[in-house]
C-alpha cells in the first residue's frame, strides 16, 4: 500500500487514525516523490534524520520514479490537468500506485482528481475521512 505525503504529515501531527492505519498496514510503501517532499520539508538535520529513521523503522519501501511511472504520469497530466486541475505530484503518485499494482491511501479529502484516474481497486477510500 502506498501512502500519500499528507498521511505522513498527519501522523507527525499526532493524528491517531492516520497512525493506526499506517501501523496496521503490511507492505508499506511510498513514492520517491513523497520521500523527497518529506525531506524537503525538514527544517534541520535533526528532522531530516527523524524522517529517514521513521521510514526505515516502519519498514517502508521507497518506490522509484521509473520510466513507466513517468510515462503514465505524463499521460494523466495530458488527459486530466486542464479540466480537473490535476497536479504533477498527484499524477506521479497515482502512476506509481498503478504501475506497482498497489493501493493508494490519499491524504486530501477532495480526491476527485485521483478517482478519475485510479480504478477503485487502487484506491483506499476509508482513508481517514
């Protein structure tokens, strides 16, 4: 299961529902984009280390930006960005889920852009509403 960046932020802010979902999930993954966003948000080396230790400690696998992920994400942008406002980051995360045949736990309550792209079998709707 792939966790969106916002889920990590919610866990960091003490959201028990997000933490419980993350803790009980087997096969935890995140996209390389999420990993980079988390590290970029760190304000110092201590936070950098904390983020890396948290991801490593829970056994997360960082999924790379492969050629197939990039290609699929670019197709999503071509098809959906003008009429739905799909952003590049969301397209990459959605493409990572689809290319790896994994479920996605979205972070934002307004997930209509991702629902247009992802088949229901790739989307965890229970996610922290």
